[in-house]
């Protein structure tokens, strides 16, 4: 008996000692639950409720000093912040990581995580964040060129010296982050480069690039096209099949010439370049890594918009050329948020939104709800977040406060078809399609209406209204959001009558347990006819439905 007791004690002690080591030793990673992706940090999944800093803010500790606490108070759990090549390698081979250390120190002091943005050779299609010793040595670090031979302030992705120098600096940064943060995991993920793309033409015309453009399309890309023929993004599939789906030939033969094949060539060169940088970084410290993309205005030609980035029509080229990346992530600066985000919510691509415009706009809360509720996003991050942190009760902080409460429930139910997002469609030109939306959630049909009947129509921005519904039991739901009214039916068309058994407003505690406030009935549910989330603020209701006949 005694050996058994000590044996159990020994096993318990060994497990107790081993468990934290196992969890702490593993860097943040992306895993799947059902058909949803999520990031797991120190053994626990999290929703990334983030904001990205303006480009120059993180270069000064003094400038940032008042912002950290305010961002935390806005219910962010993560800040996206750049780390630039020019700051970390001011002299070749001499590294200064004080800018990254400053971010990590301050984020930790305020209980925040970081996603670091590697401003290396590419920043918004340009190469302005490279160190001076790279900028001034064009012979050693060749530039992309126009067709007339004139150089651009953009490094050429076809010059191995550029990739090697960029990768060496990035690898050094990742090794440093591992050394100072491998245990604490303040840094969750890293963005590789920033909005790669070619301007003002569809491809690089430097001698090395033009020579590569005359070569056959690489075997690896052809093999990918053949293997993924039935799931290729429609634009690429159409281009390739219009040529007869050739399995050999140069870029013009395989993709049909003109700007389209020049852009695909650019995408492939950028993807291969990025894959090399990413591999070097991951060898040093294997954090999740992604690239972000400046989206294209429909009707413009590649080069008029940044050509060759991981745009919707080029997703397959990037997946084939940069398999080391975990994600391709859209920066959404157009009103039609949902349509763009949907293009990146793919079985092989976790959805992360690193940038949106309008951090202070009422629509940003609705977009966050749609991303997490309808598209299983792992994270959401309005740009220039510190520019709005002086206003105490912004829409994004209200939305994040509710998402922070919902997070344990969302993370428990993710990937099991129990979480739904509702938001009015907005077209590219800004037109809002104010139509009700119906979804089957469990055994009930939920119809969402986005125009609130009790508030003056002229005062409402219907596109700022959104809701998340989470099924927590056979007839139990959490309904959260702002400006959406729900009516209900049974999904069984032969017996469609459904009513509200109970509706309570309330909050969720840190472990996701509902703490009820008012019991809602009477005028608040229009005598049992609906569940209403009032416009202009975010709230949570716990609802039990029932059927009658
Ligand atoms: C997208 C870029 O990725 C950001 O760094 C910033 O330049 C914004 N555009 C807009 O200012």
C-alpha cells in the first residue's frame, strides 16, 4: 500500500512538474477545433481582440507611454506593432533590438500581447524601411526597374542578395524574440513584410526579372495547379483554363499574356521571396506567421493597384509559392467588409484581419462581430488604434468588452456550427442592403432585422448593426450585439410556431458563466414577439425558446 501511495505521489509530482514545462515550452500555434482555426497560447485558445498602431508610433517609447493603459482599458488584448529593419540593423551585422524589447516590456507591463510586423524590404509596395546601408548600395542590393530601365525605390525580389540580407535580419529578430519571450509568449504571431505589391507596373523589368519572366513557369506551380484544379480561386481557374490548362510553357503561354500573366509572375516571385524569409524566421523561432495584403479596386489594372500581393485572385499562387506561411490576411479599407473577409475564410486559410479603416467608426464593432460570428476569425484589428484611445467609450471598446465576455463560450463552441454572425450586406460602392437574414440555429429559424423600428430611421446606420448568436443548449442561446431584432420560428415547417420562454439581459464572468440582470418581457420583447438588441450600445441576452401549436 505504501509503495502504491508513494508511487502515485511520485507520478503526481512528475506530472505537476512536467505539465507547465510542456505548455510553456511550446510557442503559440494555430490549431483546429472542428472546422474552425484558433490560436493557442500557453495551452489555451484565445480570440485576438487587437488594434494596429500607426506606422511611426512604436518608434518612440515616450510617444507610446500614455497609450498602453488606454488600449488595455479599451478591452484590447493584443497590439499590432511594427519592428523595422532600419532600427534593428542600423549597421550591417550589428543588431540593436531595443525597439522590440521596448514593445515587449511595455506590452507585458499592461497585460497585453503583441503581433509584431516585420517592416523589412517591403512596406506598402516600397522599400523605405530598409537600413541606409541597403538603400545606398544599389549595386549590391538591386532595385526593381521600369521597362525603360529606370530604378524604383523597391528592392527586386529576383535578387538573391536582397532576400539573404532581409532573411538574416529577420532570423536574428526571431532568435532574439525567442530568447527574451520564448517562455512568456507576449508575442503571439509575426507579420512578414507589409503589403507586398508592385507599383506602378504589373511586374519588375530589371534584367534578372525579365530573364526569369522568359523562363518556363516553375514545375512546383504547375503541379499545384493540377493538384488543386477543382478548388482554385475562380479568376485563376478561368485564366488557366482559357489557355487549355497547359502544364508547361512560359508565363504568357500558361496564363494568357498581358498584365494578368505579369501579375501572376510577380505574385510567384514575391511568394517565393517571402517563403524564404519566413523559413529563416521560423527556424529561429516557430511562431505563426502571415502576410497582409492591400486589396485591389475592381476595374483597375495591376500596377495601378499593388500588383502581385496575396490578393483574392492570387491566393493559390501564394499558397503554392509560400507554404511556410500560416495565413494570407486582408487589410480591409473598403465598405464591403464582409465580401472581402469571406474570400480569405477558406479551409486552408485561417482568417485574421490585421487592418481595417475607421477605428473610431460605429461600423468597426459590427465588422468585428461579423468576423468572429460568421467567419470564425482568429483575430481582428482596426488600424491606427491609438488615434482614438482618448475617447473613453468608443464603439470598438464596447464591442470588444462584449467579445471579451463571449470569448470563453465562442472558444468552447467554435467549429461546431453553433455560432452565427448577422450583419447587413454592404456593397463595394457603399450601398447597404437592408434585407432581413434568416438562419437555422439548432431547431429554430432566427430572422434578423437590421433597421430598428423604435429609432428614427434617419438616425440609424444599419451597417453598424450586428449580432452573434451562440447555441448553448437545445433551446438555449446567447444573443449579443447592437441594433439587431430577432424573430423566431421552428425549423419544422409543419409546426412552425415558436415563442420566447425566457429572455434575460446580463454579463458573462471571466469563465463564461452568465450573470443575469433584468428579466426582459413586456415592452422590451414587444410582448414576446422578438428579442431586441438596441442600437448604439452592445449587450448580451440569454434566451430560451419554446415551441407551441
Ligand atoms: C495599410 C498599411 O499596411 C499600413 O501600414 C498603413 O500604411 C495604412 N495602409 C494606411 O495608412
